C-alpha cells in the first residue's frame, strides 16, 4: 500500500483491517501544521515511511518520520528551519466501523517532542540587546547604555529584621 496524502490527514485503514496481523508498507505525506504566521513553531509537510498492521481494533505503526520545522532562533528570534528525523512506533485506536484514522495529532506530538526547542540561527549568534531589543547580528556595533535610574535591585525589595 503506497499512498500520498496532501489534502487530508486521515489514512485508509481498510487494507489493514482486511489483512489483520499482516504488516503492510506505509508511505504517507501529511500536511503542514498551521500557517507560518499562526504559531511560533510550524511543522511543515511530514513524511512517514515504514510499515503498519491492524490487530484488535488498533493500528500499530512503525515508521521513520521526516518533518521540517520552522521556529524562532533561541537568541535573536530570526526564523530557523531544521529537519527532525525520528524512528517511531505508536498505536492508533480504530473506532468501530471507521474506514480512516487521523494520524496528524499523534505525529505532530511525536515531532514536537523530538525537536530541539533551543535551536540557534548560527553558532555565533549574538542575540538581542537586553535593553532595547536590537538584533546584535545586524547591528554589531550597537551600544545601548542602560538607564539605571528608576531601577531597583532585588536587595532593595528584601527587608531584613533589625538585629539590634
């Protein structure tokens, strides 16, 4: 069974149910998770390749998942694109009378739990200015003088009892 799905998130389980217990090849492409402006992290089109079988109203899946992810740099917030490649085994319950099951939520969960949340755009990323938020990669000579007037330290908030 080879199938490419670009506009749906469901997989047809009838071939698996008709051949219960028999491992069948699976080759599925799932659509992106949201639009780039919707979320901080966007999982782009995901590809699953491996095998699956149905047994006792459960679809057992063993696949290699390849998913590009767009997310902000952990230092300067510039967009960074990385690819997650993981080998996973998971189960999807098949409701009685169902002809399809939705893989999308489970695959998204697996991809997001495997990606690096602290990715940086480059090794020497300088980040943002802690005072004004300027991108120090684009303004290497940036020099912000911190206005200390009106700011208080943590020690000024703590009150200690007099020991006299």
